[in-house]
C-alpha cells in the first residue's frame, strides 16, 4: 500500500500516485519483455509509448500539485533496509526539483518514444528495442524520484545498464559492441566515485536520505565534505561525460538515433547534473569542490566544442555538442547557480533531442548515411526537418528569443557576476565556437549543392509519426525559455526551484539592470559572431574552409583526431589493464588450477601407490594379517610395560 | 612309588610327535606324506588331551580330526593332482618376508609361554564328561544350536560350490 | 601333575607358529588348509591347558573347544570345496598363480 508522509499540509492530489509514473514504463518493460518477441511484435511500440504518455500526463499533474504549494512531500512505498542504524526506504521525494526533472524526462521521452516507432519500424529487433527503452525510462524516473542516495544509485546503475544494452543494440557488428563496453567501463569508474561518496555520507551523517543529510551538514568536517563532494562529482563526470571520462559519449553514437536523443542528450547524461544540483547544500558547504566542478565544466565545454568544429559525422557533431553543453551546466553549478543549470538542462533537453531526432530523420532519408560531406541541399527535400532543426540550431547557438538563449545567458551572467571572470570568458569563446559548428553542420547538410546526387535523388521527407514529435519539440525549443525563464532571475522557474536548491549562506548578487543588459548583449554578440563567420566561410568561401584546413595543418589534425585522447587512454589504461588481466589469468590457470589439478593428481598418485598393496596373491594377504598381529603384540607389550602412558 | 616321571616322559614323546609332525607337514614335498603326518599330529594332540585329563575332548579329537578332517584333506589331495616340480618351487615368493615377520612373534610368544609356572591340574579319570555336557546343554544351549545351523550352512555351501553346471 | 601349564602352552605356541609358517610359505592350497588345521589344534590345546590351571577346572574352556571342533570341520569342508571349484577353472592349486584380483 502506498503510505505517504507529508510535511506539506495542503491537499496532495496526484502526488499520492507519484509512484505510478515509473511503474507504467516498468509494466511496459515487463509486458514487452515477456510477450513482445512472439506475440506483440509492433504493438510493443504502442505499449511503451502509451505508458510514457500516460506517465507524462501524471507528471504534469504532479507538477501542478507541487505548484499549488506542496513544496516537500515524501511518498514512501516500504522500508527496504532496516539494519541497526542503517535505514533506507523505497520512497519518493516530491519537490520542485524532482517534479521538473519528472516533467522533462517524461515529456521529452514521450516524444522520442513516438518518433522511435517510425524510425525503428523496419528493424527486426523492434520489440527488444522498446523493452530496453521502457526499462531505461523506469530507471531514469526512479533515479530522479528517489529520496536517498542508495535508491538513486539503483536508478543510476539501471540507466547505465540500459545505456550499454541500447548502445550495443546492433550487437552483430563489432563497433557497437566496443562502444557499449567502453561506455559501461567509463560509467563504472564514475560509479566507483559515487559509491565512495555514498558510503562516506553514511559514515559521516549516519543516513543516506537527502533531507536527513542536508539538515545535519554542520556536523561534518571540511575534509569529509570535500571528500564526499569530489567523490560524487567523479560519479557525475562519468555519467555526464565530463573530462576525463567523456570519450564514451561520441562512441555511443553507434546506437540507434532515438537512443542518442533520449539517453545521451536529454536524460541519462543529465543525471550527473541532477546529482550535483540535488546535493547543493553539501557542495556549498565544501568550498573548494564547487571550484573543481566549475573549472572542469568550463574546460570540458571548450574542449568538446573545438573537436566539434571539424567532425564530419553529423551525429558526432551533436555528441560533442552535448558534452560541451553539459560542461555549461556544470559551470553553472560551479559558480553557485543551480537554478540556471537546471534551466539549461530543461531547454537543452528539448533542442538537443530535436537536433538528434532531426539528424535521425536526415539519416533515414538518405539511406543511413551519416557523413555530411555526402549531403547538401536537402532543405528542399526535407522541409519539416529543415525548419525544425533550424529552430533547434538557433536555440543551441543561443539566439534570442529561442529557449537556449535565456538559459545560456543566465549561466554566463551568473559566472560573471559571481566573480569568475575567467570562466565567463571561456564560456563566451565556447559560445562562439558553438554557433560556428552548428552553422557549419546545418549548411553542409541542408544548403548548397548536393554533393552526392544518388543520395539526393532518393531523399524523402519522413512520415508523420516522425515529423510530429519534431514539430512539438521545436515548439518547446522556441518558447520554453520565454515561458519559464523571463525575466532573467525573476522568472517562473527561479521562484519555483528556489526552495528546492537553496543552501544556507549563499549570497544573492543583486546586479543593476545595465550590467544585466550588457552581459546579455555580450552573449548575443558571441552567438552572432559565430554564425557570421560560419556563413562567411561556407557560403561565400571567405576564407575558404579547405584553405583554412591546409593552413592550420597540425592543429587541424589534432582536432580531427580528437586530441588523440582515445589513443592515450588505450595505451595508458587499456593496455595496462589488459596486462594486469593477463597476470590474473596466468595466476588462475597456473596457481589455482594447479592446486585443483594437483590435488587430483595427488589423489590419483596416492591411489596408484596404495593399489600396489592389492597383489591378488592370497599369501600376501595372509602375511599382512600376521604383520598386523605383530603390531598388536608390540602395542600390547608396550602397554603392559608401561611405555604408553594412560 | 611315584610314577610322576612317566608323565614327563609321555609329555616329551608327545611333544616330539606334535612338533615333528607339524614340521613334516610344512616342509615335506610329498603331499600325501604331509597329510598323514598331519593325522599323526592330531593323534599326539589327542594324547595331550588325555594327559590333561580331558578324555572326552580327546575322543572328539580323534573322531573329528583324525577321522573326518584327514579324510577330507585326502580327498582334496586326490582331486587336485599337480605336476612334478622342483622342491624350491613348493614355496611361495614371499617366503623370506614371512620368515622375517613370523620369527620375532614366535620367539616372543614362546618366551611368554614359559612364564606360566603353576602346575596343570587335570580332572580325575572319567570326571570331565558330566561337567562338559552340563555346561554345553545348559549354559551354552543357544550357541550349540547356532553351531548346528552353521554346519548345515557349510554343508549346503560346499555342495553348491562344487556342483557342476548342468547341461540339459 | 608336575608338568607346568607353561609347557603345554609352549608346545601349543610352537605348533601354532609352525602352522602360520606353513600358511605363509607353502604354495599348495591343500597344504595351506592342513596348516590351518594345525593352528586350530594348537588353539584347542592351549584352551584345554588353560582350563586346567591350578585351583579348579573351568569347563568353559572345554565347551569352547567343542565349538572350535565344529568350526574347524565346517571350514575344512567349505575350503576344500572352494579349492576344488578353483581347480576346475584352471587346473592349479598354486596360490601364487591365482592373482586375478590383482590391482
């Protein structure tokens, strides 16, 4: 039975049924998993999508109920673990932060599910796809709703598992297998950090439940807090693809495009951001950790943006873009603006998902080709895709009044106003790069003359089931920022989220209007600079991209090869690990098997030796009896003579 | 006049008979000779029993051992003719080992035996039958019956073992 | 009686160990059976001698001797049956040659 414990006293409404939200995708997973392959076949798509849409409706309801004033409700299902001091419930914390996350995951998720019905229609693994997709949705929702670190970890691991399953969806080919393994390995390294953070939290605070831990922040030493926060950030870096655990995300593009859109743009990779945002009271109390978060976020942002400049695979461009935008979110967290980070998380979910789905539509149209050098001029053939992707691209480049502008501008302003001028500068430069590579990608794909006429002739717009989600996401990308984030710092989302992420002792900067306008202008100018340079290079060939490539020479090669990071990792870590495994394997074969086989050989040898007593000659056996008699007599004699003491 | 010395002479003669017969059984190459010497040993043993005043036992000894068992052994000898072979091959391969282990025990036991110094106390003449019979049929009636069952089983077993397979 | 019990026991033990030697040393199975009979006789002699030690006559010794007779007879019968059955298989009573149970 659902039993709710409510510190907020207003009528709970739908919050009581919040556990239905993950339960619906879980049910879809079970039904699809058990019956999908043989009986349901394409109905699995409807079941999974229907579950997500219903969950989205419920999420809207829960959101409205939280809005009405239920700022902090815990809905407990049951006590999971109760061992002495260690108590963990399966319980959901329904507050503004989690309700926003629920909305983002379910709404964007539903649209992607619907899109996938069309995109995967010809794939023979269709039921399997929707089974894993639903399981992922369940795990992600569990992650977002949990009221304690351990339950959240269950969801955390679950999304990691589903990421592996879905990246390696076309497992018959070697590249997806390797990509899935790589993703899982890097995630696992992050999970190690998360586990250390989680266990240390329990050791220091005696609990893993958010509310209990945050109440007692004062009792921990600075050293403890820093340890916990850095450990959690390692986990977040693994899950959200920050340096140095980022290189799995571009490889994850081996998976089907809806997977890239849902898992590697809108939801799973944002789990790290959510973790840090949720743990704001801890991070704020441990001063240096926030610096680390901010710096790594900023460096990752610019690093990934430089690589995106020269990629030719359209999905790779979007992947590096995602890494870069996630860096922005961590930058926001690092300068003490968690609301800005969550805001950007929400807008990014819309426009990045749209960019990925649009790419999927393009790829589908040109017969599974992903290299932009073979595209061109497609805007005439794919109008809906073109216009929706244009809006999303504009949002990514942070052009007002699209959604991305409001959230990115807020991040940059927060960086500047809190005194982190260096980070602000990095953010501005990255914004220029972002606008440039998005323009480049759009132009290479949709404008100019078609470079491969065969592909161009066969290109066709996608069916309605795929274009409708594109349109809806475009609406979100365009309007969401204005709707919830205007005016800056005083919009709806700011007042809504503040109680959830407020931390004691954080000073609110109160800037003048002139400063705000100047900063916004700087952001807009940065975006325009990028776009103008892009158009100039690609439309008018001033300067010509090929010439720039030749001139940059070694720098260009460095970027195209992604700074040789993969090769570095391979040489330093992978080969060392393989050598270590070799040692372990040798130990297993020689020592452990040696012992086992040795015991066997010993038994056999013993038996073989003892066997020689059985000569088969009866006389020998009689002699043995006499020898035994001799032994008995000796023993008796010794006993009688007092040799053996009683 | 004391005729005690007669006992000693008789004992010595019977001892020579027993030991000589046994040595002959063990070391003689002609098997029928060995069998007959065994019978001679049995007879001397019966004499020992008489010396100890256990005439009934002596009678049983002669009946069973000299009478039945010797005949059985002779039957066995008769039905298992062996080819002639050199004397050395009468002995098992393990003979040296056997000697090694038996000698110490034998010496030890013989020495131990000589520690019994008290005299033997024979029953009066003809006086051992009644107590024996009373004991067997009163105190040991059950083992007696079991012994008869054992004999029955042995008889049947021996017949079964030796039966030829019928070809009908 | 002037003969000490120990003398009878000594004779019995000599007879016994001659029998043991014969069992361990001779090849012919029938001879081995004969030596087993010698051992049983030695046991009988020892039993009767011990039952007539100074003091009283314990007739339980004699009773035991009766049972030894029974057992000896049964054993000879069955033993010879086995030897004959084995002889029928392979015409040998040489115990050194019968090692089908080796290993």
